[in-house]
C-alpha cells in the first residue's frame, strides 16, 4: 500500500484547518518595526505549531483509512473494526485541546507522546489473526498479502529456523512455494533454483529505499545481487553480511528499540537487542498491529547475529571473523541478501517517517 495511494488521505482535515484569530491591540501609537517583528515571530510560531500538528493529521487520516477499509472488507460488526474505531476516537479526544492551540510547546510535545502511546496500545490478540490476514494490505508487506493465518505463522517460524526474512521479497508465488516444504534444505534448494527471480525481486524492492543515509548501503547490496548472479557466492555473502552489520550499527538497534518499546533490553550487542525484542514478542498474538512488519524483519536476524563457533544458517559474525568454506556456503547467499534487504526497507520507513508508523506495504 503506497503512501500516495492511501485511501481517505484527504479525510480528517476538516478539524485541523481552523486559523487562530489574530489578537487586536487597541493602542493608538504602534511602532511599525516592533509590530512587524511581532508579526514575524507570531508567524514563525504558528508555522512551528503547524509542523508539530502534521503527525496528528497523518495519524488520524491513517486510522480513518484503516477503519473504512476494514468496514468495506468485513463489515462494521467485527472485532478489528471496533479496535480501529476505538483508536480513532481516542485520537480525536486527545487531539482536541492541542489543536485548539491553548497549550505551550512543552504541552504539545507531551500530547504528541500520548498520541504515539495510543497507537502502540492497539493490541492484536490471537483471536483476531484471521481478520489480520483478511486486511493484510494494511499491515503486511505486499508480497505477503492474501496469505492466511497459518501461512503467516509458518513464515515467522521459517524466519527464525532458517535465518531469513521474506518481507517485501521474494514474490508471493515463491513464498507460497516455500510454505509446504518440510525441511530447511528443501527451502534453500528452492530459493537457489529460483535465484534470478529472488534477486530480481530484491533489486526492484531496493528502488524504494531512497533515504540519503541508506543509499550507500543500497549500492553495496545491489553489488551483492550482481555478484550472486555471476556465481561468486562468497563475495555476495560477504557484501550482504557487511551491509547487514553496517545497517544494524548505524540505525538498526535504535529502530528495534523504537519499534518494540515494551521490551526489556538488558543484553548488549546486536544479538542482545534482537533477542530482547523477539523474546518479549514470543507469542505473536501479543504484538500490536503496527509491529507485525517489524517482527517479520527481525525473525531471521537472531541467527545472523548469534554467538557460537558453528552454524547451520547464515551467521555474519562467523563469516567476518572465522572465514572458511564452512562459514561461506552457497546456500547462505540468498538468505543473507534477503535479510539485508528487509532491514533496509524497514529502516527506510523509520528514517523517512520517524513520527508516523504508516508505510508502503
């Protein structure tokens, strides 16, 4: 679901377009220079307020779009619709005093923090997973749309077991072909057999990643896909592993903590941060609607940053510090590229919209 295609993008604006009445002073002698400076300062203040209110506009438009979409798909008498409607009501109740511009800047920041708390509190109990699958376009990467509840569980388990992420790539057809396979070896073989399709999907998806702080990493990961196409698997794995490490070091740990603020982070390093988030969300049904895509990205990353001297899946640390034919295997190439790609997609959304959880599906 592209941001520019978000339905109802124009909705929710009518409550935010009221302009404050200018204050009139009755003094007979007005200093023109002082008056103009006052106007300039007032204008700057109002502009700053307008910028701070923009996240609220986006949040309310998103909730209204979500509500309408769920209603059109499943009708108004279902639990997901009620969750969306309740959240929208909470937004408007919280927004009213701030939008009246009756509080100072510190109060407005506090108000915006409360808005974010409401978003994160919209829970996704297990009983609503079927409804989530029915409205997947709102909360899942586009390549996972149309999958049922059991498929989504299988993808999460597969991510942790096989050390890969299927978010945004590969294409839906390939994802569905992986689901009935019973072993990691079979799944790795299928990915290898469809190597060019998988790499095509990654290259196409990377076109979405345009944030300036990520474009260098996109360039290197694109080099990894070209290297993989030529059959130089060791070089492709090394490039993907280095992109994954760089992305985690620069932005990944902070993104995880923002995405899963309820987790307790007591362990150091990438592995500790990833493990804390995954362990806290061990029952997928306890995630909020907006955390599902993030969890899909994280699911395969525990193995990639895991400690130890041996591995059965791609491990970035061993590849960097224990280079050998065992740590560089042809079957690790596509999982490494898919992991790095999914993290860049997630970080691009986080950097482009730090105050807004809505993103392209």
